[in-house]
C-alpha cells in the first residue's frame, strides 16, 4: 500500500448519470423508488471498499441542468429524498460514508443540522452533507417566499468561464456560507459530555453544557442550542461541488472537501492551485481543503466496451451525452492509470459518477478497485473509525463552545 493511498467515492443519481440509463437491461426501473434498489447499490459500493457514496438530490425534477423542466417522458422524472435514502441504508452498512445532498437555499439550517446529526447517529459516525445552492425560479416557486431571475445557460457558461457572476449568485453563496456556519455551530451547541442520564439525581443533561449559538446575519437569526446532541463525529463531513473561483471560495469558507471537474486533457493541477488561492483569499486556517476530482464513467463490461455502451445510450437518448465533469469511457485498467496520474498531479481523491448505476458501480467495485489494489494505491480492507478518519481528516474535532 502506498504511503498516501488513493481516496475514492461514488455519486449516485437514480438509474445513473446518463438520461437513458434507466432503459438498460440491468437498471431495474421498477425498483428505483424502493429500498432494495438503494441498499443493493450501497452494498456494492461498500463491497468495493469505497470511501463514501454521495446521493444526488434537488428541488426540481431530474433533467438537463440549468434549463426549466419540460414535458419529456423518456427519462427518469422523479426523485426521492437523499437524506432519507441515507438513513435507510445506514443501519445495514458498517464502514462506507453516506453523504446526501441537501439544498441550503430553501432549507432552514436548524433542520439540516438535526437531520445530518441524526444520520451520524444512525450510521455510527459516517455522515456527511453535500451542500447545494438553488438559484432557479422554478425551485423558488415551490416555496413562494422568494423570486429569482432565471439565468440562461449562456449566462451561466459565461460566468463560469470568466469567474464573474451576477450579484444574485454572490448572495446565494453568501447565504449558503452562513447556513453552513449555523449548522456547524448547532452541531457544537451540545458538549460531548452534556448528557448525564443519571436516574438517581433525575438529571438527563448538564444544562451548563448546552450553548446558544446566537447567530445574527443577513439571512438567518438562530438562537439554538440544537435539539439533537453533538454528532458522533463532532462535525460530520461537509462537501461542495464547485466549478469557479467564487464557489471555491464558498467551499474554502466552510467545507471539508470540494468536488471539482477538471478536463481530461488538462488534469487537476490548475484547479488545485485555484482552490489553494481561494482558500488564501478567504483566510482559511487549520485543515487544508481537500480537492476531489469528479469523473463520469462508462466502463468496459463482459458484454461491451465502455465506448460502445456510451454510444448505445446516446442512440437511445437521441443526443450526445454532456456533463459538467469529464467523461471517461474505457477499461478499468485505463481508468486506474488516469486516477493514479491525477493523484500525483494534486488531486486528494476522486468521486466517480456511474453512467449506469448498476452496471458501472459493479464495474468500479469488481474491476477498477482490484486494478488499483494491484498498483498498491488502494486499501484491501476498511480500517475502523468514522468517515472523517477514513478520509484522513482529524477524528477529534474541538467543540468551539466547550468549557475547560
């Protein structure tokens, strides 16, 4: 095993990241919203010794990113709640991290804090939170409290390319940063030994070890303390997907790891440097922000090559597959070479998006992981401990409110 082993997670999104994935023979579309489908996927990921599964979610129907929902019926047009999926699979897994996506924009941070803390308890210290920001008029209309001007795909592409975003977008990420700060304070609002549970003295808690967070900001005014004791990890793992310096800065302000999307030709080095610069601009101290590179993968199987599988899916969909992340279609050995090279080039880890959830996750567990193990860069068994420990983050996180 290498002294700096490779970290590897997967992102699960319904039947897979390709819009036609549900039409593949092994995809089980009739089971998509049943517990067995999700427990089977996560069990496969854990069999492959992966660090974590993240579970995609949003407040709108799955579809083409940055475009309003349409009436198309040839792709999956429904979601179930990522946090509840994670809660369902937590008791039947032992080691793998569980990171649901929760939108910060329309969700109260108090609710997020209790939900993720509860997941940390049910998973015995393996919870995380992928923070999502919503800026669409369609999602805002579900709640009726705010109105957003819908940015066009061209405006979004220009903003990502230039790094210059409209003021509305800056406000959304400022709000999300405050939400993360409130959630983290609420996780700390109970000291680790606040629960006494002494029947004889009739004291369940030590009231002096519960703390008001008293957060006052532009977007939230939160008193606290939480109603849920401090999570087993102290601070569950916070992640964010980022494509531009503004969002790297957001991640640097409050996340433990940032998910980025380098191009196949350029690799991660330039983005790693941009993330470091963003962390310096916001004055991040302490643990460095970990950088994980995203890739959409279509791997070779016994029936077809990854390229053949992708071409067939494109034909079914009637369009070429497009993604914010680079697309890999090929063998597990070729992907292992790429990940190893990108690791040397500065990536702290990787999150793979299976093009077809069942088929590509199985190929990751049964083909890619052995290929990485043969190179001596991936574990052959899980260590004991929390998700933080598995990712190489400090296991002991000081409580900001704890008294000496």
